[in-house]
C-alpha cells in the first residue's frame, strides 16, 4: 500500500536524473540547469506538474522531453545521494 519504498529505490538508482519544476512551466535539471519537459505520452503530462521528478531518459524532438518520469521528494535526493547533491542545490 505504501509506494514510498519503491519510489525511494527509483531515486537511489536515478538520482543523477533529477529535475525541479521551474516558474517558466518547464523543468530544470539540478546539476546542469538544462530545460526539460514531460513527454506528451506520459501520464503526468496532463496532471498538475510535480515539483520534483526523476526520469529514465531524455529524447530530443522540438524540445528535450523526459520519459519514464516519477514524482519524488527532494529530501530523498539528499538522503539517498549525499555524494552527488549538497544542501542548497
């Protein structure tokens, strides 16, 4: 019933592929500040955008689109990948 353990496992594997929703309506990668969008075929595309996501891959068409996107908690990034992230990033 509780999805958090599964989501935390996804974060531990895809921590380098994290993005935060930006005021422009797009996502920005945490480490390199690249602009990304949720792919139109994603179930999250028509939903209220989650603040933080991790993704499996990026494809380029007219924009850079994230595929296999999962909403996550930002605290999990610091907890599960402290070697990659620092507080404030």
